[in-house]
C-alpha cells in the first residue's frame, strides 16, 4: 500500500508528509528540497479497535498501515528531464496511487515556482508531465505490438487498447478518465502508466481560511476539476496538521475541539487514501490483541484468512463472522451467539468492512 505525495515545489508536500508520519523530512522554501523520496508508514485511524480492546480487555491494538512516499516537486518539462524530472517520474511508477497536493493559499513569503497562484494550472502541469511520460511508453509498446500481431493475432486486443490510450493522451487527458471494461483494466495494469493510477487531490489552504473559509475560490476550482475524473478532494491546512502532529492524543483532541473540528484533516486524508486503493479492514479480537487486517474490497474468506497465515488459507474450513456493531451491542461473543448473530460462512463468503472474524482451519 504505497502512495506517492506529488505536486509542484513549495505547495506544502513535505510539511504534509512530516505531519502524516512525524518523520522529520526536510522542508524548506526552495525547489528540489526533496531529492530521494522520503518514506513514512502511518496507521489507518480506526475507532473500532479501541472499542474492541475495551470489550475483550486486550493487551494491545494493532492497526493497519499505509506507506507514504514524499516525492520531489515536479516542474514543467519533467518528462524531458527538467528538474531531475525523469528520476522523480520513476519514483511515481513505484506507488499504487497518487496524492496530489495543490496550493490553494496566498502567501508572499512562500515562493511559487511559476510566480503565481493558480491551482488548475498547477494540476495541469503535473498531469501533462505524467501523460507525456505515458505517451513515450505507449508509443514503444505500439511499435512492438505492431510487429508481434503479424505473427500472433492475439496481440490485437492489446494493440487496440494502446491506440485507444494514445488518442486519450494526445487529447491531453489522463488514462484514468477512460471507461474501460474488466478485460481492458486487466491488460492496462501491465503497462504501469502514471496517469492511470488513482489520484486524490489535497487542497492545501492557510490556517486562517481553514477556520473561516475552507471552500475558498481556489478549493472550488480544484473540486470542479476533480469531478471530471471522479476523483476526491480533501481540504487541509498542512501547517495546522504539522502542529497537531506534535501533540499527544489528549492535547490533539482538545486542540481540534477548540477549532470546532471532529477529526483532523490527516485522519480524513488517510481514510480517503485507504478508500482510494479499494481497501477495507476486517478485525480479529482476543485477550492478547485486537488487530485490523487490510484486504481488497471483494476478497473472499479463505484469501482473507491467508493474510494472517498462508496455512489458514490452505486449510480453510469456515469463518465465524459477526458485524462489529452487533458484537459491541451484545457486549461480547456469548450473548451474540445466543442471539444467533455469529454466522458460519464458507469459501464463497465475500468479506465485509468491519467483520469480526474467527477462522477455523486444518492443515
């Protein structure tokens, strides 16, 4: 679960990364402050874990986690090597989804690499560099495919898809905007195209506007742009998040309360990132630990068991499943079983977010 944080220089990427991971990535007011991508691992907030820990009197909670890569600021011409661009683009190839930080605040003390504040132009600069890098890959594959199809007609589907992608790119659109069927989606994965990766836009606003005008004119522009490609926008103030990240849990709760906020922008971002990757969690609980396990939405019970141990998938017999809320309302397994709320599910059961599970297996 790797997400790359991208954007133009000086939009708040490293400040955001520091807040997310408390990893202390260098943050400064000049381009290319980040050369090699910093990597941080962050827990996915899940209030259900603490509730289950209390119910089972567990020794510890183990949340699931996501890796964030702070990738250096891209600039116009990156696909042609500007600003060490090719190196930075290769870093994006390694992630599964993109967190695109967009500057939506004005501050004369923080330089903008283009000398103006225009979030849509900023987004289009990054997206253009991604599609130009993809065009190079697609053209190479088309050339290869044209040779292969002469001897093997099975390559025709791939060639047709590549030409479809090329037309989209040449119209200045990202590959993720294409409406692809299941077979085409399967083929396209092997291409590892930058502009096909799912994207989440982060509108970075000032501390003042977070409290008084969180949907300023710049944020509104970003949201309108994101709608065109069915992408989500999370509004945060990276500076405030950096301050919050230095507080302990109680101080953080009080600080958010003083601001009139239910949760931090980072919690929203991490949850949205999890959703962006098509992920969900099932839970296991006992006296030793309560743990969240990450699986793809649509995963069946044996494969979910395999996340704990491969033997559990190999020798899967059944899953004893109860919804988290039902378990909590019953006050534990005994009462839930009395009420018939603990279900026995077989190999074809599709796991649901918030399932609390005991797997039975034999090897």
